[in-house]
C-alpha cells in the first residue's frame, strides 16, 4: 500500500443536492424541494465531501453555509447542467422510429401539458404509438407497467433515473373580477386524499374551514373556480393556459418537485428517449 487515499466517483444526484442546498440554505428546505429526507440530504453532502476530499458546508444553528470551494463546485455544476440541457435540445432522428411508449403522469399534467405535446410528436413520427395514463396512481417502471413517468416524489428504486425538472407551483385562485374572492367557498380534494400536500395546505392556511366542494379531479376544481362558485389551490400553469383566473392576494404559495423517471436500462433506447425529450421540453416550457 502506498498510502494514497482512494476518492469516490462523483454522483450527479449529489451535485444536484448541493446546488439545491445553495438555493435553499438548510437541509430541511433542501429535503422538501427534492422530495427527500433531511438525513438523505446530509448523507449526500458527506458522500460528496468524501469524493472531493474537502469540506463543502459549515453547519450553524438550523442553517448551513457553503464554503468557497463549494460555491465553485456549484458554479461548475450549473455549467454542466446547461451543457446537458443543450445536448437534450438537439433534434431527434428524422425518421425510422416506431413502436409503443407508455407514459404515466398526474391528471392535470397529462391532460393540459403532455397530451398536446405528445400528439404533435406522434404526428411527426407516424410509427410512434403512445399510451398516456392520466392518474396519480404510481405505475411501476421496474415491472414494465410504464416506460416514462412524471412523478412528484423522488423514486427510491436505485435502478431508475430521475431527472429533476422545474417545480410545480401552486396558488389560490378565484374567477377574475370576483368582488370578495376570500369569501368564496373552498374547493378541495376528497377525504381519501387528505395526505396530499394540497389538502395539508388548506388545513394549514384555512383552519376551521372545510371545503364545501370536494373532488379528486383537478379539472373539477378548475371548473369550480372558473365558474365563480369557489376558490381553490391550482397549479400556476393551469391559470396561465386557460386565463380568466386571478391569484388571491396575501395567500402563501406551494411548490412540489417534478421528476421525469425512466429505467436506467433504457438510456440508449432511441424511441423512449425521443419521447422523454418531448416531455422534458413541454414541462420545462410550461413550469418555468
């Protein structure tokens, strides 16, 4: 043995975690942004420090600060991310791709963002067939129930690749021109969905007020708001796409992480990667 310290290889997930920590300033906020636990965030930072061989964070009461070396790493990681994004924007092969790709995503994202984009993609590639499963139910990629999934939590399966996209931002909305929007009844999810962040948001910010209208459908919430019958927590993209809504002044925002997930074995599958690029472009354009 020559006494040389063997460094670990760098993980892109660890670099992403450091970049997110730089923006959020604490392990807890970073964990919420990435859909991880605080322990996982801290473990990734220790692993990255071991891989690089120097300290990245300095912990204080409830907060962490980055070392100068860490700030340089974050800047380099940002440049790498821009390079990867540029590569992802390269046009797909013009022809010759055919086959079935199964996509699963939550209802609103499927209907309002993915369906139009995937229809245009299929028109450009007549041999491509797409199944779009619009549901919050988690179809298994590992068990080949889906090829691509848009998920709002980081997958635990180590065989899956999860690309972090722009966050899904929410706000409370009412129909434009409503005289007293704060006095409107609330529209919310039914009780079977009480664990959703959206349901928790209403309980936190409207204590003692039960939703007068409950539905497990985002489209139903939107129609209640558009008609002037209620106010509801809606994704910002929905308000931008359809118009006629106004965000309620003085209400807190809500953000949820968005991941585009596929199996690591499909990295070189040209058909699946063609659809992946289409989904990534559509979501980044709508959510940024």
